[in-house]
C-alpha cells in the first residue's frame, strides 16, 4: 500500500479506536452501579449479628447500608460486593421491629428493602435482687426501650414500669407469694426470661429485715449495732455495725431456734467500709466461711445451706460475723433464710 494512503488511514481510524476504548472504559467504570435493584433478602427476619445476603443487579458499588429504626449503620466490607450480591450483618445495636434497610451506592442512588429485627430484651445486671411489695429494681442490658410487660415467672403478678431506655429499665415490684423468681420480660420482638433470680423478702425468714427478728437478740461483742435509715437495700432501715475491736463479732442469738429444714439458702447484703475487709461467717460456731467485703459498695452474698446442714446444723441458734483485723463501721441488710 502507498505510504501516504496508509498514513491517511491511520488518521481516520484513530478516533474510532479511541471511541471504542473510551466507551469500554466508561462501561467498566459504571459496572455494578448504573441501576441498583434488589431481588431478594435472605433472611427477612433475624437478630443482631446474623449474616444477611441481598441478591439483585448492579450491587457492586453499594457503599452504605442503614437500618431505618434509629438510622443504625450495618457493618460490611464493600470489597466483597459483587454485581449480584451484597453480604452484611444485622448490627448488634439495631433496634427491634419492622423497618426498611436503605442501600446507597457510590453515586448516591438508593433503594429500600423491608426487614424485621428481632431484638429480645436482655438483662445483664439487676440491682437489687431482693424485693418487697413496692420496692424498685433497676435492670441494665439491651433492647429495653420497647418493653411493655414484666411478669414474675410462673405468676400473673406484673411489675410496674417506671422508666425505660435502650439499656436501662426501672420497675416497681408487685405483691407476690413466691419465695424466689425470675422475671419474664416482653418487648416488641418477643419475650425473654432473666438469668437473675430475685428473692421475695416478704416471703423469707428474716433474722434481720428492717430490724432484728422478735425471736432474736444481740449478743455481739466489740460492736455496736443500730438501725440506719439513710442507706438500705429494701424496707426502711439497714443495720449499722460499728466494730470497735480487732476481733469484734456480730453474734445474733435465737431465743427460739430456726429450723433449717424448709430453707435452701442464707442470703445477706454488706456495705463495705473505706477499705476491703474479710470476715469469718458461721452458723452455731460451726464451719467458718470467709466473706470478702469490697469497699464502699453494697455486695450480695448467697450461701447454700447444705454447707451447714452437712456439718450437723439442723437448727439455727447463732449467726456470727467476726472481723479479723482493724475495726471499721459497716452496714448489713436482709439477713434471710430463703426457701
């Protein structure tokens, strides 16, 4: 071919080739984002942490996934997106109930898919675990903002909801005949039962509740016991125990012995002094148990009565809490025998 003609042909063909390459590049650039569309979300109902798969078209460039109730973003890695699928998890912080999930791609194009988040109420801590008619308990955990009912397990007795937030629920306890119970809590997602067991002070035998039981008397030494109304677990008063000697002892003595046969546990609360303290605790001067009391907080103690029953203690005559080091003032409440 004539060199001149070949040169002219190159000039004519060059724009066409560039146009083809440019078009191919633009098509590659827009792949997976031109018109994002959802076909199926699997599953359509799940709890926090569950892996979800969305299938459809033009999904490769999805950059944001947000659960509508509370605008909670979902964790996902966009590098794992394909043209036809996006894989992500239900956020652990997602709010329960029916809602839309909004998907947004790199160009700001959005679409929504309906979904139902299962967020059952969860209780991680409860304070206190003792209750009486009308006393208040604070529960902390998650998914508590939509709680509608709190029942004492195995009964129709219903607590009154004082306040509720996502992570905190405050309730007032009803009158009840149960000795102990768990709480059955219902929110918009369903019902769950606490792992915590609550003790009905009204149904327990109280060596000390708001005052020393009428069948008991104070035989303590190097110690002054007195009612204290400013700080207590339930009721009207705790017991202020002012230890005045390095070997001071709380010795509560039964004028009428308490038969241990019907009871399973002994429970009590102690509020510590400004430093950690250790006590020797026993029934009838038998089978010492070490009790460690942290500073400045109320701490709950629960002992299986088999510890003492297996050591031959059938009736409780003497409850002893002996200090083993420098004297301090501490507080006791709800010293109970529990069925």
